[in-house]
């Protein structure tokens, strides 16, 4: 296993898939939480396309099933910065007040800036 020699990484995770129906969103958030809980790496998560629905407040899932609202809150509590594409939110009729705490409206300009900032970009 290659170590980063104590160097803090700047990691951007871009999520495109819908919240449920595939496991990409779940896996991306599992990774984001793990990275944000680690050795001080900076983690940013950008929700794009159908992934903006992951940030819908008030998700009710069956007992024993993962809940992406809780996972996003967990990533945010671990200091991951989370943004959702504003154009994608508008296209799906989602308003800012419907977003999970810790997720904010953003733009393609900010995604561009974050991509230039990152040492690593992971796309789900």
C-alpha cells in the first residue's frame, strides 16, 4: 500500500447517479465519509445531474437500508464540503430549502474551480 508520506490530499468526488436504483451514490458517499474521516485530507463532493436528488431532505428508507440523507450529513459533519449543481436542481424542481443540511446550491463555475483545486478527482 502506497502511503502519502503525511501529505494532505485535496480530493474532489463528482457524483452523477440518482440516489437509489444503483449503488454508485452509496459507494461514493461511503468513500467520501472514509476519506473525510482520515488523515486530514480535504474532501469536496459535487452532486451533478440526477445525483442532486441525493440531497433531498426528508428521505424515508426501509429499516436496514442505507439512507443518503444521513450519509450526506455524516460527510458534512466530517468537514467534507458538499455542493449541488444549481441548474440540475432547477431541472428537477428542487428548491434550496429542500436540501439536506450541509449541502448548498452551486454552479458549473465552482465545479471548474474545484476540479482545478483538486489533487485527485474521482467520478461516480
